[in-house]
């Protein structure tokens, strides 16, 4: 009989906790490989039919209670493993994960499977997508900007019984293909979904909106990527305006090029703001930063960012450097700011938020940091409470201006609002 499971781990030391986790992950991989092997055999014998299931997927979801995605991956791996049994060993010892097997499955052949499986060992999902794009390049997808159909209403009872089906509004003339850009597909999507009349009846249950489509950024071939996302009307308008303003420089109005130009400007602006990067750096001012000030002079920001390569500088005991390039902060590494450390390049380095927090904990203790974080949170909440306006009353000049302004049709921020557009390949 199995020992009862224990989920209270608070008594474990950090070291014991990590060792236990490593051991569990190893066991999980072995069990996953065994599950996949069993699924392969059940699938081959078509035993799911005895349980009133029309397919292996239905059996996994309906009888084994796996999630759709989990069932799909395991069945895909099981069928791949029947063709190439080496996959099971690789799943068991962690050389391949399930996502890797699913990505590789359709490309594996008798001739290439040895080399392709070896090339995927210990690679992340993203790495494997790049690997496959390199070895099995796909053609570019056409650029497209199209109108999405209106979303389903969340609360159907408010809709009249005879309300017309919700369909996409008529095509906006500005979205039609431009004569000078024949290769660019820019068109609203044809209305594809209608709400069944029952969903609009007063007695109909609450209808949940469909989940917004997930953004896609996937490699197609070496140096080529497919981008697909949903944008607001406001973003669509900005895109159109940028394309129009670039008309002389880019007569074809290529969307990918417009996006690239926009991102180039954005990245330059953000680097300038965060790391004071500039093409024409000014000589540093002779006056040192005010003592006790957190201000870091621009030339110091530039020097630190350049020296650290815009990447977190934390290095683990095994020599692995943290790869983070987002949410970077300037960390006083030799002498902490609270102990009088100055904002010089020698004393500063880049750290991601997590490793900045770790360094602070190591300097001042975990309890001290937790107390300070709790105090700061409480202070913020008190401030919010003090500032909270009574309903319908704007508290700041900006809020008052916003309330005075009529709502703009392009300010929707959610992906499934009526003013959403899919931006990407068809
Ligand atoms: Zn880091």
C-alpha cells in the first residue's frame, strides 16, 4: 500500500526541497514514458471501443479524464513511439519532452529519425521549432489585416428574442486592398459565426465568450517568422496611418516592413529611456550624483548596459548565466544603496527583478525584505483607499478630462471586443 502523500513541505531545507523536486521530475518522466507505451498498446488493440468511446482521444478525455491538450500530446507520442521505439527511452530519461516529440512527429522518417531525434535532445520547444524551420522550411504566409466577427454577448438574457444574428459589420472601405499594393491582402473576414437563436432567448443560460485567439510567433524557415495576433481598432488605425505616411518610401505598403519600422523606433526609444542609449552621447557632467539620491547618470546607465550586454548578470554555481533581458534593474552590487553605495558603473550591474530581489534578500535577510514588501503593499493600499473616488466622481484632472471626453471607438483593449482585428496571415 502506498504511503500517504504529503504536501506540506515547509519543514524541508532548500537543498532537500530541490533534491526532492529533481527526483520527482525524473520519476514523472519515467511514468510519462510508461503511460505513452501503455497508450500505444491500448490504441493498437483498439480497446477504447469496449468503453463506448469512438476514438483513443475520446477514451483519454472521457474515461482517463485527461485534458484535451494532454491527451493529444500523449496519443501523438504513442503513435510516434510505435514507429520509432527509441522515442520511449528518450522520454524516460528526459532527452526529449512530449512537446518535442509532437513537433518532430510529422517530420520523422526511417531515414532521418536517428539524426533528427539526436538534434532535438535537451532542446526547448522554441529551439526545436527553429530547428524544424531550418531543416523543413515553409513558404512565407501572405500579410493580412482582417476584421473579426463580433463576439458573443456574455449575458444572453438581455438580448431580445428576435434579435438579428450578430455578424461582422459591413466591410470598411479603408480595409480594401489598395490598387498600388496588389500583393497585400487586407480585407475583413467574412462573417463566419452566427449565434443560434436559442442562445439569444430570454431563458438561455449565460454564454461565455469564446477565448481570444492566442498570438502566434512561429518560425517558418531560416530568418522567416509567422506573426498572428488580434489588435484593437486603434492599433489598426495607427497601422494604416503609418503605412500611408510611409507611402513614398514603401510604395508596396508591406505590413511586415511597416511593423519592422515601428518596432525599430520603439526599441530605440525604450533603450534610450532605460539605458540612456543614444547615437550622440554627451560628455558626462562633472558634478557627481547627489548623495543619497537613487538617480543614475545617463553615461553610467549606458556604460553598465553596454558592459552587461543588456542581460541579467546573475551567474549560478554551475556557471549558468541568467538569460533574462526583460524587467532589468540597476543593482548596487558591491555596496548596497542603503549602506551608502554610489551609482557608479563599478558599483552597478544589471539584474532581472527576481535576481535583484535575491541579492537584496542575501544582503538584508529574507524576513526583512518580506516585511518591507508587506509594508510597501499596505502603504499602497492605504493610498488607493484614500484616493478612491466616490462612484462617478473623477479624482484627478486626467480622470476628469477622460470622463469629459466621449468614448473613442478605438480605445477597446480586450481581444474580443467588437473593434478587434486579426493581424497576421490568413
Ligand atoms: Zn536574472
